């Protein structure tokens, strides 16, 4: 059953302010976001550089219902906690298998929502990819939801741009939709790690070479478990 999610007036107001504000501060082209499916369960797999990506992508994908994993420490800041409560963020305890967060992600997918996940698990700061964690593989296998790689770059030096009164460059690239398929065999940790790496390689392929980090030498590897979705 897919639920129709109606945002509160406060949430719609904040989304409008953030979306409009982003066009003033950022040199941004969101045209590729049109490639994001408009309905049905979807896992968006992204890199994570800094705090800018979440509000930009969330507000520009509206009214599509979207949620995502947010480090539980975010709620230590009352203002940020309120914002992510309004956005329906799913708190996750990093560094452990957070079963509660996984269940909430699966439920959101069952309801036809987008679940956004950064497999790196934390901000890179400099934009260079770190190795992805295997939690996204578990969700993909358990839910059978399609996965869409999405990459950001350009805003690593945002503070320097602000001080120079320049617009912050913010680039968004959207990749090919795919599903995860594992032949009939026990799904081991090694397989989950391989799936996570294959997803990260898809993200790396969307980025300029200098941003590919851990996956710089692996972008040409053919996937073993990822299957393109043919429209």
C-alpha cells in the first residue's frame, strides 16, 4: 500500500524558503533531478561532502515523499532536530547495526517513498570518495527496491566562495537506475561488501576523476550484482 504524504504548512513554508534561498546562494543546475522516478519505492545512493546536499535535494524533489538516514547526533541540536523531524529523517546510530533504523527504511520503501542513503556514512569534506559501507546492500536485497546513484560536487570550498561573495558551484549528476540481483547462494558479508562497492563505483563514475578517491582505479570494473533497469 502506498500512502499519500501531505506535508504540514510549516514544512511546505520551510521547503519553499530553502529552495528559493538555494538559488540565490548556489550556482546550481537541478535539471538532472528530472530523471528521478516520480513514483514507487526508490533508494537514492549518494556521496556526502557537506551539509549543503540534503536541503537542496530534499526541497528540489518535492512533492515526492522522501526520507533518509541522519546521524542520531543531529538531534543534539534542537533546531536541526526540529528540521529533520519535519522532514521525516530517520535517526541512525553509526558504527553499529541499527536494526530500528533499517526497519524504518524498509517501511518507508514499502510505502512507496524515496530513501536517501550515503553509503560512506559520514561527510568527506574534501569531496573524495571513501569506501562505502554494506548497509545499503542489506536494504536493497531486503526491499528489492531499485537504486539510483546520484553524485554532488563543486561546493567543497563553500566558505571561501561566500567570503568572496561568489555563488557556490553545486553540480548534481544522476546515473542509471538499477536493481541488485544475487544468484541462488548464501549472501555473505563479502557479497554485501561487493554490492556496496559496486554501488559506490556507479557514484564514482558520475564524478570528475579528482573526486573518485577510494574508487579512482575501479570505475571501469563491470558490476557482478547490479542489473540496469530497462524502461
